[in-house]
């Protein structure tokens, strides 16, 4: 997780894989639904990005907003698990990675929004 990624699709894929690997270690069935939610939100980021073909600009904007919403949900679940007692280093790394992903997506959204407003 500590290396820099410039291929977003690969970065998002590795993020989803790392999330799944971490939460597979949970054994308590009380966490099954929250784990399902965090895995779903973390893997849909990559899935939505990789299925994207060449959408129209408005569609691009809507897709990025949707991905950002899923990223924010993933951040919520990571915080939930941390507050529930998960103090592992991997969770700290996943929290850092999702924060970076959210910032990247926010930059993309702002750029798309500004180009749309400027007629580009």
C-alpha cells in the first residue's frame, strides 16, 4: 500500500483487494453486515471506474460524483471499524489511502465542473 500509483484503475483495484484481504480476518459474525458494506463500497470505486467507456461530459461528472460518494462511505466504515476496536496498521493505511482517493476524485470533480462552467 505504501507505493505511489499513477494508474488510477490499478490503484483502485489494489485498494479493493487490500480492503477485502483485511476484512477477511474478522471472525465475529456480528460484523458480517458492516464488512459486506465496506467491501461493497470499496470495490465499487474500481468497478465503476473500470467499466467507464467514453461518456459524455455530464455523464463523466455524474460518474465521478457517484464514485466520490462510495469513497466517502468507505471512509465512514473504516472509521466505524476503528472505533469498534480495530487498531491495526493495515486499517490505518487503508484510511490514508481512501483519504487520498477522495482528494483525487474531488480534484477531478472540480476540474470537470470548472471546465463545464467555462464551456470547455
